[in-house]
C-alpha cells in the first residue's frame, strides 16, 4: 500500500471511530483515543510524503522531531500519573464515618452504569454496617440520561432497604469538582457536620481526595472496585489520566469549576 493510500485509510478509520465512539458500552473514550491516534498517524504519514521544495522537507523533518519529543514526554507523564492513581486506589476507609459523599457516574438512560452500581454496592454495605451513617448522593442529569444521577442512586439504595431519611440528594453537579463543592455547601447549609468519607471508584480516589484538599479537608476514601467488563478498566484509567492533566492545567491558570 502506498503512503497516500495509507494516509487516506487511516484518516477514514479515525473518523469512523470518532463518529461511532458511543456504539459500544464502556469503550467510548478508548474509541476516541484510537480515532485521534489514527488521524495523528495519518498526519505523520502525510508529512513523510515527498516534497519537491527543500524548505518543506526541512520543516517536515522538524515537525516530526517535535512530535517525537512530545510523544516521549506524554508517555513519561502517563506512567507517572497512572502510578499515582494506582497507589491511591486502595483508599483509606474507616469504620465509623458519619457522612458518606457518594460521587455520581453515568447512567444508561435511568439505570446506574456498571461503574455507578459498583459505588452503590459499596455504599449499601457500609450503610448496613453503620446504621447511623448518612449519605450525600451527588450528580446531575447528563447527556443520554433521563434523570439525575443522584435520584437514580437514591432509588437504587431505597429499593434495597436504606431508609430515605438517611439520604441527601445533590442534583446540580456536573463534574467531580462540583460534586465536592456543592455537597459540602449543602451540608453546611443544613448545619450537618461529622467525619466525612468519600465513596468513588478506585481509579478516581486520588483526584477526589485532592479536590477535597482544595477545600481544606483531609477526608477518608472508600474504594469501589472497577467493573471487569470488556475495556471498562482500561477506558476508566486512561480517561482518569486526562482528567488529572486537565485539573492540573486548570490549577495553573486559576480556572475555577
């Protein structure tokens, strides 16, 4: 296959992956990365096509060298961040927390996704063992969802025996930073205090605890296992890498969420 044909094939594959990324549950983010990767490689192949102008050849080589350096640095940062995520994934749960803050995740229409269901199972077990504990369920309605994540979580827990009076719903947050900010504001508004423990997926704990630290709080963390379904673990850990990088960029530029 010639280089031009390879470039066209990679471009077509990349666009197909980006357009069809939501077709298979649990791998949408991986599909996005694969699609972007195909387009990136297609671009690099295009840069290696013969240029009649000597100046274009020189700039093409410089651009390829720059891309190689960028990829090397990105790979090093990926290893460092993933190490940090995995190190924090065991959490540091305690047995006598007064308040759980359960971070939302996606719904499949109105039904908790596998990731969210895992968080809810851990929450249910803890609340059964600690009958005085209450839970703040946080998460708004996102794209493709027919209700708020908080209301879906409440229904799931109540249907399994948790008294509705032990649940507080925070239904405005669209991301993790808002989950934390709005939940703490709601507790403050209600005049509730006590030992707080965040509940989230194991791959999410480092970022969640870091966001609590921004609010001057050193909270404990209760990890929920990552569902071993297809590419869900890979998708989750890779996605979390980019979320942490984005958080760092926002910190540098002082962007509040």
